[in-house]
């Protein structure tokens, strides 16, 4: 359904996936609270954290050219929620996901397909001491307002 972007089926699919991951996060947070620890689900529309950055730090992927989390297996076609907790967790070994960045450096398909021309074709630059790409947020949002909904072509 994401191939229909920016039409309604894309928005519907994205919303459904945010709902599904949100349900899981709420259930997990409730389970952790029942164990006696604090826990909060950060779900679409109710975030206290930047979920893609938390997911990146957790080793799930990297932030790609279009500013979204890029995972090795699904690319940007993921919707995420986060649970923060006081429960002490055992960290797993973080795998190197440089292949995702290597892919974004070469591919540029998101920049080519962006109807707002909001995604850069240039190399990453340091922004606030982080090497990354910067989308033109104004151009992207202006396109959203013209189409009446979010776009999703870059996905």
C-alpha cells in the first residue's frame, strides 16, 4: 500500500502500523509496571523521546538520507514506538549497521522520487556535531499542505 504514496492507502497503512506498534508498546509498558517498575509507552502522537534516534541508539538501524530510520531488512518501511522504563535491562551486543549508510550514500532513490525536492543529493554534513543528511523541512511540509496529507514517496 505504500507504493500508492501520497494517496490515501499509504496514509491508511502507515496509521495501521503505528496503531499496531502502539498497542504492543502500551501492553509492554503495562506488563513492566505490573512487575513494579516505572514504564511509559511513547507512541504516535504521544512521544517524550525521538523514536528514530532511540531506535538508532538501540542498534536497529541508521538515520537515512530522507531523515527516517533505515533498517537493514525493511529500509524505512517501519513504524516504531518506544518504552522507557526503570527496569534494569541487559544490553545485547550492538551490530555495526554501516551498510545502511553505505546504501544511502549510493542509492539516492528517495531524493529522486521526492516530489518536493526536499531530500538532498549531497554528502552528509556535520549538524550539531552529528554527521547526517538534512532534509528541507519547509519544502516537505509545504508539499504535504498542497496534497492535503503526508506524502511518503521517499519511503
